[in-house]
């Protein structure tokens, strides 16, 4: 993702999560199980578990996805494969101590990404040059903000009930 979009996305997403889901706090995660450049938000539960929201930014294209998951160990889920190969079905994965899935897998089998600007692989030289030209921060914010709004609304609609069901089943 071009740096102007990445900067706007990280800032706007963080602000919107803190406003809409204040129980989730931004956390700096490091180590081999976390992709640098992504942004993690953690909700600590009273039983020591953690719920996670991860902003996963595509390094090559102007798009991002969100991963959600948990750790019964109260840490960033240490999985060798992310997202987990186990797709959400509300039975199998709830038994896992640590789990991460892509948010869109809660409503579709498609690997859906939130696009800020669609990539045109068959574009002419002029359109390719336009895609690489720098943009100012106001324009980046203007393009990113509605996508962040849609994304966070989707988190509220799908992830919150999913987390609630996980907590209820493991109480």
C-alpha cells in the first residue's frame, strides 16, 4: 500500500476502533507471529483471555483486511499459519486455545479485502503512473475514511456477536 494511504488508514482505523469499540486497546506486538506494519487491538477479559482485532495491510495493493481471534493465554495468538486453516463454523474453532480468522469469513467463503483503490493490471501507462503518483494527506484521508467506516461497522455487526458467542461457550 502506498505510504499516504497506509498512514491515513492506520490513523483513521485506530481512531474509529477507540471511538466505536473502546474496550479494545492498541497493543504493540512483536515477534515471529505478527506481521510488521499491521495494527493489533486487544480486549482483555476477566478470565485472562484476550480477544484481538488485527488490521492487516496489503503491502502491494491499496487494500486491507481485518483478522479477529482470541488467545486463552492472554497474548497475541501464536499460530504458525494465519489465518487459521479452520474456517469459522461456531463449533470446531471455539475449542481452540488460540485462533485467528479473517473477518469476512464470518459471512462469506470469499477472501474479501476492503479496497481503497482498485488495481488495474491491464491499465495503460498513464493510469499506472497516476496510481504511483504521490497524493496529499487530505486526499488520502478522504478516500480512506469511508472504507474505514464500512469496515468498523462490519466488525460491530459480525465480530462482536462472534466474540460474545465464544465467551459464552467457554464460560
